[in-house]
């Protein structure tokens, strides 16, 4: 079949790499793609938020299935548009419509959804700019630390954790009155801080049934020892040692299944991925956030662990036939380390030539913010490369990922050197 994959990051390179391996894949198009996806498919110069352009590709290239990587096209209604387009009724689409994508597109909607359906989550209240004074008063009664979340999409950077009340008040003012994250922070959630360890859990669902994918632990802070500002993600580890059978049974029965049942009760059709950002609080899972797609860089860690044909799973999702689907997952560990541009997540330069071999084997090097310029591959984003090492345990996988990065360089390149170390130090691997 002819498959169109939407997006241009490391997540999309990992998905494209896996999709290309399927005998069901006749042609693979990526819009817009990057220098890495061009190794396994055909890049199409259409941006992921150009909905009309994507519909045109589907018609002109006789696309059979659309797989949506990033959140923005889902939140702005790509599925809704494609389903309404004449001549595209045959499309299998992996990704929810606008109504389902609100799980990620609005933190306030998702919080209220969790509360309506009895899903464990942190307490929170939402404020707008007109309620700034009330928000300031509310902060005074909050226990420290305090979590502030932009309601809308902020490229993974709309969360601020404050250790002092004055800091929280400044941050709330910057987000609401000074529009720190633009329209995304027109509404801000003031949320209870949950002490614990984060874990990312993923399912693919057709709105009725679901298949559980490998879990991962993401590393959000730019600095080692989890210091510095939040980023889109600096690395990931899969599997997660503390996500044992007992913990995952709680996740299934208390979070995943009530979420899918809640979507059904609210008549929200959903075919695609759901990312559950969880906090393990003393062995109890709490939902921090939903995403309506796979995470990045978690995808670069979980996709290599899936041994079965991913396209079969995607087709079953698109056709609403996930009931009897199963997947095989390798017991090997994957450790992914992101190499980023100096200055990220703040200002950074693009166009820096990347030196070294970017071949996918033996270590998987997924390209994120790259583009081809003549015979060179240059940086084209904050997160540039994701090196995924596979091994028998975290240590071996780490060694392979970092060995691969040692052969790659570009001006002002940076990566954390402690991905997975916390799991080793706590004796959980």
C-alpha cells in the first residue's frame, strides 16, 4: 500500500524506518520529512500543518493510509478535513480528529475529562488573564513546589515548576499577562506537584480496543541531574524497570481502560495513539498529561523494541479492527540520547554541518532537526539527532548509544551524559 507519514522529526524517522521494513509497504511518502527520512522513503515538501496540501498529496499519489506523527495537524483537524474530502473515503487514518485531539490540545479539557471519569490525576485549577488576581491569591495557599501549565500546545516547553511562591507568581504573570507561550498560555493550570518518577505509557486504539506498546522513561530537563529548563526531551530508556506487572496492571485498569471508556461515553471517536504521561507515586500511577500521538524521543526507544510488523497494527487501527491484534516486543533495552544544538531550548543556530557517519546500523541514528544541503547534512532544529543503543540491560545499551555519538560532531553540539544513570544508581536495573 501507499503510506503517507506526516512530520519531520526523530519520531518520524523512527516510524519511517519501521514502516519501510513491512512487506505491506509499497511506497512511503513523508511530508515534509528530513535528511534521515529521505534514506527510507520519499520526502514531499509540504508542511505538516498544510492540511490542504496533505489532502492534495493523498489524491495525486493515491495514498491508502495516513499516519500522523506530530500533534499540531491533529489538533487543527487534519483527520476531519480528510474525512470530508471527496474521493478520500477509502483512507485509513492513524490519528484522532479534532475532538479527540483535545486530550492534548487543551490541558484544561484533559484535566476535566480525567475528573469526569475518575482517572487519578493531580489537583488543579485553571485561570485566564482576567482572573490573574484570583490566581495570585490561589498560589498563596498552594504547597510547594507548584506546577504551572500552559493550556495549549507549547512544543513541550509550556510547563514551569516553581520552588517559591514569589517565583510562581512571576511565572503566572508572565504566562497570562505577558503571553510567555503566546496563545498557548491564554489559560494556565495551577497544578499540585506529584513527587515520584515519570514514565510514558503508549497505546494504539481504534476507540474500542487497544494494544499496549512498550513504555519508556523520558528525560525532559536540558541539564544533567535533571537541572535547567524543560525541553522536548533529551533522551529515553525502554523498558522502565519499575513498570513491573503489578504497576502496569494498575495502569491498564485505572487509567487506560477508563480513558477509552470515557471517550466512548462522550461520543468522541478515536483511532490513533494515546500517550499517557504518568507519575509513579509510591507505586500508584497518576496521569500528568495525555498526548494524542507518540512521544519524542520515546518513539526512538520504543519502536526498535517492536519485533512484529508495525504496518499490520496501523492498518488494523485505521480499519477499527484492533480486537485480535498482538505485538511481539524484544526484552532488550533501548537507550536513546538526543544530540542538540547549543543554546537549545532557547535560541540556537541552524545550518551547522554534521560530521561523521549517520548510517542507521549498527547503532540506530535517527535524524530529527536535519536537512540535506548538497552533499552535506546540516542542523535544522534544536534537537538534531537521536542515538539509540540496544543491549542486554541499560549499561550495554547506554554504552552503544554514547559510542555512536562519539563519532558525530557539529559546532556547539551538546548532549546529556547521564541518560539512564538514575535507574542504575537506584538499583532498579
